[in-house]
């Protein structure tokens, strides 16, 4: 798969995450979860980046991401997303 088409597929999967839910980087691309982070870091497209978290539910982008997730009603367990309940 060409890099551009893979990046487009990653962005489409992120757009498909409904409000109030999350996916882990590895849910979006099991073969290359780090590529998901790179695509998010370099895209200029408006995507719901805040709905992408680590597989253990930790929030990689800190307070702003946590606030956005809470505003959508994403379930938490302490400082982490309750990934079992929030996974789309």
C-alpha cells in the first residue's frame, strides 16, 4: 500500500470514531501503530485526534485531550480512559 493511501486510510478510521468513544493507535493500524501517531502529528486535516489513546487507556496529549474526552462523556478510570467501555 502506498504511504499516501495508508495515511488516508488512517485518517478515515479516525474520522469514523464516534463521539464518546476512543480507539487505541493499534486499533487503527495493528501493523504500524506508530505510523498512526506520525500521521496525526503531521496532518493538517481536521480529525478528532483526541479520540486516539494508548492501548492501556493512558492519554498521550495530556490535559487538553482529557478535557475533550470528558466533554464527550468518555468513561474514565482515574487518569485513564476506561478502554474496555470506551472502545468504539
